[in-house]
């Protein structure tokens, strides 16, 4: 069994366990991480009041860091409540040391200043906020203030255009490694949009604002979930998408414990498609409100992606019912003729033949569907493709791209790349089977799925066993010694995996 990521949480003990370290530990446990803690203070609080806050001594604080460091390095560190100035100074020294030794460890800082319970003491002495950013920002990768914390710490108004906020963050703190995640729960909008600022990059993660009562620990839970997903090595945009989906699920499952607002639920790995945020980006085209026509899922299965009519004919003759013509050269001789022949072959074999990239020609000649990458989605005339009755397949490489693709209501979603591939230079690491399984679980019953990238005869059965609707292959077929036999073998394997899947259900 693979080891769980180790995540350190630096923060205060909350006797009610609605927020603070107790909420952090439950979140990490829920996401399969091993959580370790560095206590900054003990608080006596319940769902209604913060009665007393007692910081630990700097000696105790240092001893916790040292003893953990003597034993193991974490994959990520989440820092939250630092109740006084001495502990802010001590924490920044530890972070400096760790960043010097292991710059790859992600540091997430949730600058807690006050509890959201109705009455009581401030959690952080006001003098601790002085120099907080100066001391912490050099070592932090993510900072996750809510609107009130953001304005109090930066003196930048959160009530202005997001490009203006981005500009002022750069003006004040320079362009750095720091990602600012400005949480939108306190805005008086119908939507809860968290804005991510990193240098000039601005991106919104938006969900409908939920009208729920049990909201204690929202900030702790979001920042811990983010730390956990970073600990699993997800990219920043994927980890933020997942953390937002997680917090939405947690808000929906909150429980009334005590007399004030109760704690959030712990909804497990984000696999509910309705909890994925809508992605908002400048210059990103709006989604496609009407769905594209559906594909016939029963005809999906083995999905060869080939670059010539000869190959297309070969695979269709073996019984393949879904295939793609992928000719990357826009100036290829006879491109129009090849696309027309591909469409005709699809009709002859009653197969779903997709055309990669060349959407205008696909429309012109009446193709069954087109397959587009994320960049193509920004430039292709999707309304025209849809009105012409073509299906749309979309490439994705993680949660962020999946969330973005959903706005277009595509006919299927391709998930890549699962294994290392020789066919194409990929900017990211292979996803592997575990991530594929999560994506399939997320999309099942909503969108047909296709796995692609490095899938060969040996790996095929394990990929099919995830329940993915289709497996796309290039070299497993085109470099095979006996491509006809391999294609038929894979068709048989896929049919068998469906039978096993059906047995599982019954
Ligand atoms: C089924 C399937 N999935 C992914 C791709 C890759 O498409 P794209 O992102 O457009 O990259 P190129 O194919 O253009 O390299 C695909 N073609 N088919
Ligand atoms: C064309 C393509 N797209 C990918 C993606 O992840 O989007 S991976 C890939 C190459 C697939 O080829 P092979 O089966 O030879 O590895």
C-alpha cells in the first residue's frame, strides 16, 4: 500500500472541535492523509463563545517543530492561528529553515484573526497582525484570507474589480511565489466565488452560495483540504478546484452540534460533480448552455486514434465502432479528401468517427463529431459545431480542466495522460490509475469518459476495470506487429471488462 501524504497543521486547539486543529485533523483523515500537529495555543470555546485563549510558550512551540523534523518531512504544511507576535516570529523562522532545506514543501497560510462564533475574545492578539505578512509571505506558497482578513492585513479593498485587486497585490508585494486565494463567502453575492491571484493570473472558482447554518470551521477546512491535495502532488489549479468542491460538500453536510452554528460535514474525496466550481477567467469564452448531441456509449469501447485513412479502415474492419482521424499537419496534402473519406468510412461501418482539430472541415463535410483540446475550445466556433449537429469530445488533464470543460456540455470527456506516452510531448506527469478512477467516479452517469495516454495491451485491462467508457490508443495499435490481431484482442478485453463490471453490480 502506498504511504499517505504527511501534512503538518500549525494552529490552535478548539475545545468544541468545530474549527481549529481538530477540524484540520478530521479533514486530513477524511482525505486519507496522515496529519501531524503543532499546537500554538489552547482555546476554551464552544459553538457560541471563545472563553479563553492561552498561547503555548515559544519553547514548547519550538520543541514540537524540532521533534517532528527529527523524524519526517511533511508533503505540505498548513499554518493557521498564530496568537501572538512571539509565535509569528518563531513560526517564520521555522518556515525559513524548512524552505531552505526543502523548497518543494508547500506552505499554506490561513491567517486566522477572529472566530466566526457569535461572541467572545479575539483568537489573535491585535499586535500579532503587525508585520504578519512581512514575516510570513517570504516562505508561504498560498495565503487564504477571507474578505475581512484580506482587507485588514493588506489595506487593499476587496470590493473592486478583480484585475484591480491583482494589480494592487503586485504593486504592494511584488510578483512572487505566493498564490492569494481570496475567499468569497463574505461577499453579499448570490455566488460564492473564491478568487485566485498569482502574479497577473486571476481565476475565479464559483459556486452558488448555500444558505446553511452550520458553517463553523469553513476557513480551516478549505485551507487544510488545499494542503492535502497539494500533498498528493496535484497542481495548484487542480488542488484549488478540489478544495472548493470539498468545502461545498462539507457545507452541504454540516451538522447541528451545540447551540450556535455547528461544524461542517466531512464529505470524503470530491466525487460529486454538482460540487465542482464554475471556472471564471478573463478572456475565457462563456460556456455552451445547450448540450452537444450524445454519443452512443455502447459503441465506445476501444477508440483508436489514427493519422491516415488506411489505419482507419484497418481498425474499423476489425469491429471498432469509435475512432478518430488525427492529422496534425494543417497543410497536409489531400486533407479535405481524407476527412471526407473518414466520414464515409464511419457511415459504412456504422461507427462514431471523430475528426481531431479541423472543425471547419468537419462541419463542412458533415462529420459525426470533432475532438478538441483545451486551447482549441477557446478559438473554435462551438455554436456552429453544435448547430451543425456534430458531437464534441474534449481533452482534459485534471480537475481544473474537467471543471472548465463541463461549461461546454461536451459529448464526452477524455482523461489524459494516464501513463507515459511517446506519441506526444506532455507538459504534465502521467495521472496513473488512482486519479483516473477518481475522475471516472466523478463523471459517471453525467458524461461518457475516455482514457488516453500510454495505454498498451498489458495496461488495458486495469484501465478498462475503472469503468471508463472508452480507451483511446495510438501506438498500442499503430506500432503493433500484428495490428489487426491486437485490435480484435482489445475489443475482446473491453467486452470482458464490461461483463465483470455488470457482475459487480448484480
Ligand atoms: C480521445 C482523445 N483524447 C485526447 C486527445 C488529445 O487531443 P488534443 O488535446 O487536441 O491534443 P492533440 O491530439 O491535438 O495532440 C485526442 N486527440 N483524443
Ligand atoms: C494524442 C494524445 N493526447 C493525450 C492527452 O493526454 O491528451 S495523450 C496522447 C497520445 C496517446 O498516444 P499513445 O496511446 O501512443 O500513448
